[in-house]
């Protein structure tokens, strides 16, 4: 299992474009393999890099979302989202019609963690990603902590109502560009953590 993890991580993170990993990287991967092989319980932390091979850009890399469009970073502030209806409409339009998640599938990096869990040694999978690809790869959602939330759900900023994001996206596609909560009338937002928002209660326990 450890060998599978190491080789899949090396493939997912360091073999882009078919170029082999350098010696220092290979040594680090082998060291990680030894550590995982000898571990009884493993906690994994993943970030944006694990999903780039699935076609999801990171935020601050050379091809990152915010690198290419600094205004998008400003729009990720909860204060801007709440105060500017044009920002909200643009965000919902991208989610509903932008095609940013079309055809996105887990890659070898995500799949490498599944046998580690099946082996009984994966204690917790903590991810900063909001794409939900770990669960799609087969990891148990009960072991996944999405510290920055998930784009696959929507939530109310007032009463904390939650639902699959497609429920709200259907409304957006039908002409409701700035959707409100049917229960309390407050703003709806993807269930992700924006700048200025607290992490979800319980995730850090």
C-alpha cells in the first residue's frame, strides 16, 4: 500500500509532462514510503496540488486562478460577496454555466489513499480542497475533513440551511441570478469558506 501511495503521489504531483522526478524528490518519496509502511495510524493532509492533474487549477501557481485574475481573489472575500450583488451574480453564473467542473474526475493521487483506508491505517483525511474528489475516488466521507468546505453543497448565510449545490444552480439557470434562502430569506452561497469566514464548527476538533 505504501508503495502504491508513493508512486501515485509521485505521478500525480511530479511527473507532469512525462518528465521523471529528480533524485532528491525520489529520495523523499521513498522516505515517505518507509514512514507510511511502518505507521499504524496515518493522517493525510492534501491541498490544491493534488487536484491539478484532474484539471482543476490551483490559486497562486503560475497558472493559478488568482494569478491570472487578481480580481477573483478580491471577490473571494465574504464582505465583498455579501455587499455586492454583481459579485454574487457573477459567482453563481460561473458555478451554474461556467463548466469549471465538467468532466472533472479523481486522479491517481486521490485514488492512492483508498487502499490505505481499506488497510485500516488511514485515520483521517484532511483536505483544503473544495472539489469533493476524495469522496468520488472512494474515500469514506466520514473520514474526510474538508476544512475549507465544499463547492458541491450550498448553504444559507443566515440559518445555515444546506443542500446539494445543484438545487440552487437549477434556480440560477432558471433566471434567479442572486438566490435567497426559501426558509429565512438570507443570502445563499456555496458551502465553501471565503476570506473573512470562520472555519466550520467541529472541523478543527
